[in-house]
């Protein structure tokens, strides 16, 4: 019999000891292994065009327009339906993308390297709030911003990261968790720390002072500017704990807007999927739950790595954004200790006497306690072309943990 | 009979409605009304040279060396003992200085204007941690840094503040209190927000990119870079509530390292003083309580305005710096509600369900509950020339509140 406890202890130790450093920015085609000219990456588990959620379709159309491969919806749809342009989960390519999570070959991406184990992960650049590709918008202003990001923002930030020798995201997150961030939906402090760390180098590498000023302002005004490197960092941590024989620890949670999928350390690259839930959310003025697309995005890699919703106890101010009370935030973290294997060695919560965050979701505990992981997330409009309509809380369907546990029993002969 | 309740409600309302904006930087001699060539300002209530604490003496000597009026201790002491150079509390000149709080005529100072009521206050630039004038150090490296601050840092930050049209400190503090800051000893978030807000303008106004990079780095690496404008901001708030006939609200708390002094809104500019306490502190390696100077500095203007130790419930991570547990931090804030008149309209604490911070110390309540205000503070070495040795917690002597209440009864005929 395989020693599950030992396997889980090892998997979670690997996750916690991963030390992700964002080292630079490069073109997806150049930096993501396996990326090719006719491939789009997307959030969540695999999905067909027919079952694909509106905002993900919108983001794919926008990405093909950005790539110069399509002039609009019809062109793009034809390419995608014909298979001339393929699409696959970010997670199949060591990547993670927020919301629709569409990464196209020309897009600049962050490169994050786990200095402990050597594995890398990738994510695109954050667009800020408002009408953005990741929420399914693809109008000209959305595409113009992507162009600016590729031509100005990305090269400048990349050069700054290289000049500074990379930035340790684990250390930065540990600090931000003491500054009211949860590390997923609330990254106000982390994004400020990121901007402050980069700024002295941006000034040195930018082509002129107007560019430096513009880039620093964009990073500083976007409370999610660090979300994407954080997601890639969490991906390297989770990957460091993946493929441990006999481990029941979840190493991926991801949603494509149609399905919620997980992967489990001891079960290789198999996805266990079920329907993505509707988010219990605070909606922006003019929108209601009727407008909401189901749960979408790879950002649940943060919860997989022990932060995000799991670290909410340290982020009471987040309730102004996702609803609820500070007491709910405390209770959420306390609940998550019930379904996780360890308390994080480096991520701690001052309000809980510096207790480590609940880390390493154990599918056995999820079933035993009948308690699914808690996820905080943004909400996209269900139709393409619109954008964000709110933010709130959601849980994965329980069947995916049940199916995974059954598969585990079959594989390991229980 | 004067209506104390009405007077206090008015005084505290004035304090809370003050909206301090840091508008620029100027030479003390030019911007502080009444400042003259042969005057040094210092923290706390008035004190003679003979009774003056070591670190304050050290800072005065350093300031006179910086001014080019003295070559060393003996020169400087002769000038100060003879009265050729005078000294007076910052608070007599609408100013506030951290620790020794020495402001000399040539030093550049922040100008903070309360946009609601029009009053101004001033503070010098923050030197960062380590060997610094405000802790009583006055070696050549301390003086060199002051020169750099006057020649590079101050003019650049001042030009950036002017270019941006000033920065609203009340709004910034409100945000920082949701990011784990107390607004006094922990200003990690506020200093990041400050740096991020200034950086795009610093890039534009700096004389070259190396200067911009150096200034942004200095602000960003100093978790107290915003302390001095915050103190001046709190001074404008407290002053807005001062001199309200019949009010028992404290409008100044300040320490000179020998005495702790308060002023009370309805009692004009009279000081009530008693011995400064020894701080219960976490000491830096190599130092103990035997090295500690008693409580020193004007930074208690933050507690006077409803933040600092009073807002600790929102800053649990501060206990790693000043000792104690997160539970103590919550209890401190809860205690302070017992001795204050109002809950702040703009400064709120997420962990207490967004309750306003305890604001407006009422001398009647301090006596009635026998509960002195709680102060968090840095600790300077008792000898001149050394610097900071730790940080911790302290309370003012109770007699100053008793004396003030007796004076109030006498003045208003109770």
C-alpha cells in the first residue's frame, strides 16, 4: 500500500518550499514550451467551441484580432471551429491566466522560475479593471490597450525585472498577507510593493521619462497589476507538489466558465470536472445575477497554493468588494484548515496569531467534512464583448472531489 | 455653564472634517511662521538645556553642525546655553517632529494644508531608519544624509507634489488603515501608497533619471517615509479642534524625552506636563531597557487625531515590531473607545466591522476610567550620538490629565 500521509507531507512540503521569482517578460511563442503560431491558451479544463462560455469566446475572438488573424467575430469563429486555430488549457502549458485566461502567441508573458526546484510557469500581463479581454471584451479600445501593453508596458517591465535580477514573489506575498491582501482578489498591497520595487529600475531602463512615468502610473493605479505573476508563481508552487505518487493533494483548480476542473497530485494529468457554479456576488450598478457567467478563470491556483480565499482572515477589507462580513472572512480561513494538509511555513496571518495559511487541499478531507474549497472571484458578463459585472464567492461542485477519490481508490487499489 | 458635550462634539467634528493635503516642500525659515535664523524647534513641551534628554541634545548639536553654526558638541552647547541660539517646541510653531523632532532653519519641511479650515502645519523630511538625527545621532554620515535630503530628496519630492497638485493625506491614511497600518509606527502601506503616487511625477520633475531612481528608491525602501507628512496632517486636524471654548478634548500629546505634555482644546496653549515614561519595548540586539531614553517625540499627534496606537486593531502585524499579541492590539483599540469622544468618520477598522477609530481623547473619561491613552513608539538611546535601540508601548503619566481637569474646573467654575 502507498503511504498517503508520507506522500501528502512530501507534496505539500514541495509546494511550500518552492521559491518563485519573476525573472522577466517574453513573447508567449518564445517562452512557453510547446506554444505555436496557431494555438490559443485558455483558462480551466479543456472545452469545445460549442460548450465554451461567452466571455471566453469573446476573448478568443479578441486575441485573434490582436494577432491579425481575424477581422471580427465571424472570421475568428471560422478559424476556431475549423481547427485551423487550436485551443488548449493554460495548465497544459505550465501557464495560468485570469478569467477567460486567453494567451495568444504574440502576447508578452511573465516568466516565473521556482528557484528551489527549477520549474517555470507563465502568465500574461494584467490589463487593469474595466473593459478588458480577460472579461470577454474585444472592442478596439481593448485591442489598443493590448498593443500598448505589448509595445510599451511589457518590454519596460521586462527590462526592469532583468535589471533588478528578478523579484521574489513568495517574499512579496508573505509581506502583502500582513498588509490586508488575500493574494487573489485583494492584491492592493502586493501591487503597490511590486510597483515600488520596479519603479527605480523602470526609470533606468525606460526609453524616456514620459514612458517611465506612464508605466509606473499604470502599474500603480492597477490594484491587480501583480495578479498574473502571482498566478504564475502559485502555478510553480503547485506544480512542485504535482505527480507525487500516492498523494491526495489537489494541485490544480481551474474553471473555463462552463466546467470547474481539478487535478490531483497522485493522479497525474487527468482532469476531474463538473459544472462551474454561479457566483454569489456583489454586482456593479446596472447588473444582476442574470447577467453573470458561471465561475471562470485559472486564478484559483492561488487557493490551490494556500492563499486567496484560504487567507481571507488576514484581508477583512475584501468584504467591501466580494460581499460578506469580516467575521465571514475569519470563518472561511478557519474552515479551510479542515480540508487542508498543512499550515504554510511562509504565508502567515497576523490576525490568527501568525498561524500559517491552510495549504494543500486534501480530497479525502473535502469528502469527509463535506466541505468544498472556498473561492473568491470576479464575475464576467455571460455574453461576449461586455466585461466584468461583479465579484463574489463560489465553491466547486462536490462531484469532482468524489470522482477524484474514486479514481484514486481504483489506481492505488483501495 | 458652558455646554461641554456640545463643545466636545464641535471640537471632534472639526478634527474629523479637517482634510489635510501635503502641498509641497519648503525651507523651514521660509515656510514656518515665526521661524528665525537662530531658532531650533524640538519635540514635546518646553524644556531647558539642563533637563534636556541625551538624544535631543545630540540632535540639536547635529542640527547646528548641519547649519554650519558649530563644529561639534562644545561649540553647539555654548551657543545653546548662552541663548545665542534659542529653542522652542515644534508645537509652538504649528509643527511636529518625530523623536527628538529637531527642525533647524535651513531644513526643508513638508507643508500640509487643511483644505477644510485653511490652517497649515509643518514637519521635516524622514531620514529612514538606522543612525539618524531624530534619534540623537550626529556623526558625519548623519549630516551627509541631511545634506542629500536638503539638496536632492526634498526639492524633487517638493516639485513632484506641486506637479500633482498635492496629495490628500486623509484619504491615503484611510486606505492604509485597511492595509494593516496603524498610522504611526506601522506605515508600511501608507509609505508604499505615497511612493506610488509620487513616482510618476518624480520621474517628470527630477533633474535626470539617476536622481529619479535614487529618490524613488529612498522613499520606497523607507517604511516610514510618510511619517512626517502624516504627523503634520494630524497636527492640522488636532489644531482644527483646538481652542474650542468649554471642550475637554486633548489636542496635543507630545514628549521631549524628559516630560510628557498635553494641551486641551478648552484650555488654550497651556501645557500640562509630567515625567515621560520608560517604554516597554522590544530592543534591538545588543540593547536593553538600561539603554533606553524615556518616551520622546511629537508623533503622539497621531493618537491625538485618532490613529496610531488607537487604531492598532487594524494593524495586528505591528506586534512583531513593538511586542505583544494581535489580541492585545484589538484590546488596545477597544480600550481607547472608553476614553474618546467619537468614532472617526473617515478612519475605519475592517477587523472591527469597519467601526470608526476612537477619536478625541476626553480628559474627563481618562480620569473617570483611570485609563491613560496608549502610545506606540520608537525608543532612542539615552546618550547622544547613538540612535534607535527598540520600539514598544508606553502611557503618559496620569497626573497631566488630573492637572488639566483641575485647571478646567477652575477656568469654567465647576
